[in-house]
């Protein structure tokens, strides 16, 4: 894990993004896949196994196919009911004030048995794109997704301990090489802290990864 994080830092990724990407290597998508809010060519797609997948991006600013702006808080997603195999929702829900609408639209377009894979940050800095509204706890996510009709497969803390949180917020202000140099100290301090208080990992999440399923009706 240590050397994989170092590799991510050297490539310019934050520790949060690196840990999220490592989690994605456990998952695959196929068929018709809608990536909500990912922008153009997001790097996380390279960590998902995507055999025979047709991935289309629906961004806050435009629809990849039509070029029209899609308002993710009010617009219907441009897909028929029960027509999509997977929906990706990485680092987008915190930027959506009317998140219930987007969750409902994702449920509508998914085929029965279709999945949502996603991630939301938690203990990180304010980052408007164009706005930044929420930090969701695990309990809040569970309630929001259940109210949207989804079966929750997993909501998982992504992170290490308090020193990883501190490093994640400090490192972007430093030269990349400096972040790589000082990271081992933060990693060791978290390792020591979690040895003494292993359950504390749940109290310092950098974010939450989630997998949801649309139940067969």
C-alpha cells in the first residue's frame, strides 16, 4: 500500500484520489455506462476494468453526445427508463444541492440489477466546481440511497487516520517533490496511531466509496 500511494503522489494525485483509484481496481463495468459529472477523460476510468463497456459522460456543463448543458439538479438524464447497465458517480454529489433528483434519475435509467459505483469526499478542503455544498456521513448516505430505492451493497470508508487527513489538505500547497519526501513521516504516524487505536480509522475518513443496486421489481 505504501509504495502504491507513493507512486500516486509522484504522478501528481492526492492521497485521497490515489486511495479511491486503488479501491476501483476491485470493480468492473460493462455494457452501457453513464459517467455523471466526470468531465472529459477522467483518470479514474483507467482503474476500472471496463471490458465491452460503452462509457458516456454527462457533465455539469454539457452532455457529451448533444453538447447541451445538463442541469443535474433539475434536468432528466437523456436516457430511457431501464436502459443503462451502470452509473458512475465519483466526486459529484457534494457539488449537487438537489441530490435527491440526481439519485432518482440514476435509479430511473438503470436496468433492474444495474449498479451505481461512486465516491464522495468527507474530511477534505472546500473545493467549488462550480459550487461545493455537502460533506456526507456514512449514515446520511445510507438514508439518502435507501430513500432513492436502492439496495446498498457497500458504503466503505476510504482513508487511513488523522495524519493522512492532515497530509491530504497540506500537500496540494507544497511542491510535489516535497509532498513525496514528507509523506513517509505521515504514513508512519498513522500506522502508529492506528496500532494503538485501530477502530479510530472509521472516525477519519477521507471519503466514502459506495456500490448500489437497483433491485429487480
